[in-house]
C-alpha cells in the first residue's frame, strides 16, 4: 500500500534522497553517454596522476610490489642536484622570456589587423599567419636546421653579412635561447591573433559609430573601445600562460637542442625524458615531473585568484 | 565628402599604408620557408651543397623524390599516421561529444563534480613517466593503440563542445521529449546533427594533433614499420646518411654529406597533405575559437 502511495507523492514532498534517486533514474541515458568519457579520464588521466606516488618510492620496474617507500628522499635528492636546479632555472628563464616577448605580439597584430578595411586581404593574411600553428615541430625543426645550416643556411649567410662572423646558432650558447624565442613567436603568433580576433568580432559596431560622431579619432577609439573589449581575453590568456610557466616548449627544444647547449637549453621536461625514459630512473624522474606539475597548478590557482579579486573573470 | 576628410588625418593614412605593407611582408615571411623547401627539393644535390638557392631551383630534377619514395619507411609512416589519425579522430570526436553533452545539462546530478574532474586534467598534468608506465603496464608497448588511445579526449575540446551545447535552445529537446524520445535518442538524432560545424572543428583539432604527433612514437613504438610519419621524418632529418642509404643514394666519401635536398623532399612530402587541406578547412578552426572563446 505504501509502495502504491509513493509515486503519487508530489515532488515537493519527496525527501532529498528520493529526489536524487528519481533524478538519477530520469537521467540514466545521460549517465550512460558520459560513462565512456569518464572511464577514459579515469584510465588515461587519473591513474597516471595517482601513479605519481612512485615519486615517494624507490620504484622497482621489474617487481612493482617490491618497491620501498622512501618518503621525500627523491625530492631531497632532486633539490640537491645542481643539474636539476639548472634545468629548473632554464625552464623559467626560457618560458618567461617567451611570455614577455611573445605575449604582446598577437594583441598588437590583432589591433593592427582590426584597422584594415580590405576584407579579402585581411582574410588571406590571417590564413597565412596562423599556418605555422598547424605544422609539427618536427617539420619546423627541419626548416630551422635548414635555414641555420652552418654552410648553406640562408639565415647563416644573412647573419654573416650583418655581423661578419660565422655564427652557428644551433650550437652557440648565447644564440640558442634567442633562436628559441624567435622561432616560437613565429609559430604561435598567428594563432594567438585569431583568439583576440574572435573577441574583437563581438564588439558592437555602433560603439565605433557613436565614437566617430563624438569626434573620437581612431587612436582614441582603439584605447577606449577596442582594448576594453579584448581585456577579458587578455586576462584569460595571461592565466593560461602562467599555467605554462614550467612548460618552456618541450617539442621545440627536444627537436633542436644538443649536448653542446645543455647548459642553457636543458629544461625540466627534457631532463625528465633523459633520466626517466633513457636511463629508466623512474622514481627520480617522476619526482622531477611532479614538482613541475605542482608548480603549474599552484601558479594557475594563484593567478586565477588574483584575476577574480581584481574584478576580472577567471577561467572557472 | 567633407566628413570623410576629417576622419582620415595624414597620420592615419600613413598608418594604413604601413599596415598593409607590414602584413604583406609578414605573409611572405610565413610562406617563404615552405617555398624555399619546395625549391630546394627540386634542385640537384650538388647545387644544394653550394648553397645560394633562394627563389628558384638550381639544376632542376626529380631525383630527390625518386629517392624519398624509395624509402619504405615513408609508406609505413603514412600508413600508421593515416590509421591513427582516422581512428583517433572518429573515436575521439564522438567521445568528446558524448562526454560534453551530459555536462551541459544543469539538471544532471553530480554534473558539477564530473566537470571539475574533467577540468582538473587540464590544469594538472600527470607527467611523462607515469603515463609511460601506464602504457607499459597495460601492455600497449609497440602497439599503435598506444598512439591512439591516450589522445582521444582533451578537457579543452570538451569545454568547447559543452559551450556549444549550452547554446542550443532547450525547447528543441522538449518537443522531442514530449513525443517520448529518450535522452540517447535526442542526443544522436537531434543534437549531433545540429552540431555539425562544431564537431567538424573538434575533429580538425584532434586530427591535426594526431597527424603531428611525434613523441608518442618515441615513447611507445619500437618497430620501425609501426612508426608514425613524424618519427620517420625526424629520423630522416637527423640521420641523413642512413636515410640516404635506405633511399638508395650513393653516399659520397666525405663524411659531412649534407643532403639538404633529401631533407627538403621529405619535409615537402609529409607537409603537402596539410597544405592542400588547410585552405579548405581553416575556417572551421577559427569557428572553434569563436565558439569556445578560450573559456567554457
């Protein structure tokens, strides 16, 4: 009798738990839809995240269950290793330089492009500008090595005619990092521009018309209309960039560096690769990688918090 | 007319001219490396070693391509990459849509928790070694599944997809629901057909990722005949001597042989598919950015 009475109960009389059950049953197909994706996340994202525990072990790859717990020993070893501290320094140095030099460029390009009235030209220019974004670093590295070839490279010849010296950029400790910065800007600036462009396309044209009637010149319009319109995007890009502060560009450096420039170009990721994959020192290299991930996480939490506090939108 | 004259001052005119000139130059800078590579690949080996090839090939011939296509690894590389790209893109895009759709429903119990779980994977990366050990533990080493599975769904694509689903009016689903359609039915026969453009965008992002993937091969694949194209290419770029021998070129006595033409030819062969498809699909990339913004 009680069972027969239950379905008749109006929704507002249901207890929280009953309502929960009812909702879950109602949405059963949605849960079914999301299940494979969540299983994927569990297996390929979360299991490796929990796999980071081997940083607290002396991991035995041949017999996992024979590994011993060593607490923070791996991390202590890490911080006492000058080679690692050098890679940490290089990582920050390269990524901060990339950010300082590379971050404003897409904004400037987007603002400049926004002033163009010839739509066809604009479209072609955009298309060409972000072409390198879709080219792999393998190919880019091939191009770079070709242009910087010591004997036949076009850029080598150009540099020689300017400086009068035979510069071998790829093996030169002072030139390697600037080369990384320039080629990174080359590859990424177009795509960055598109992101700001998407934000600019949302600006109401009436704002510009009104400003023109009020006699505001182009320059004024840019400062007072265009720039505020893309500020939220700038903030978001800044936050995402800060998350990347420990990613100095693994693919790029991995393709271009050599033992000759390890002093300036070896970053955490390349170090982890050499120690972990090539020398199979799993625990130690995992500790290095985990240290990196934690810094990235802390960075994004801080920056997102600051962004929200200062009245901007964060990424969540 | 009078009004127009006031609007464009001399400074603004100069800026306009400068602006167009600047972007013309920039476009040339973007195109030139690829052009140079193509010209180099059509030049003779001797001319390439002397250098000085700028705009047109020197000693035009097709030997480079004959050599490049003699290398069996090029074919196996294309085969692996095409299989991985097609399978990964089809499966990955479907999974992304299936994951994003329930997340776009605010009525879903636990939806917020699931969303946070997805987002967290974006801001905290597991790292290279644990991911490597996972693949090793589940026995996917030297199996092209290791090139496909780990890249199927990205949190970023999920967010783009989810914000698109949010923009579909609820009323469209309501009428179907009244007719007795389940959520599963609604998703496959109403939502997916409506989302073609966004799905195309996600598919393209995913496809480019798979096509350009090099490092997964380095980590997981041992047998050369299973290498992805990028790994084959990299190998040819760094071990030119070996690559030339494989390609049947008579390596000259000098140890410093620098087969720029072979390198250029390999780059061209592996990049041309992208360059051909690119102009037709690039508008979808822009669309994706527009929909997702950067934010979910």
